[in-house]
C-alpha cells in the first residue's frame, strides 16, 4: 500500500475512514466538496486546519 504524508486510517478516528492527519476531515468529505465544484482554496477557507497540499493528496489517494 502506498504511504501518504497527510492521510491516516485509524479505527479510533471517524470509524476508520481515511482522514487528513490531525483532523477529523475525511477524504470522502473533501472529494464530495470537489465534486460539487468547490476549489481547493474554497475548501481550505471552510476548513482552516487544511492546506491545499492536503486537498491534492486526497485527490491522489482517491485516484489510487
């Protein structure tokens, strides 16, 4: 399995869903927001604990 710098899967955080490390923001949530047309910058404004690099890595994670 590929290792990611910003993503973790921990059964004690958000029921084991992949999240951005140190947050409770799931990759699923990020991808849903992107699919609704939000830009990475808009997502970061809505979730100040995130950075654009987190959004990019979430996309790479989803791409496999």
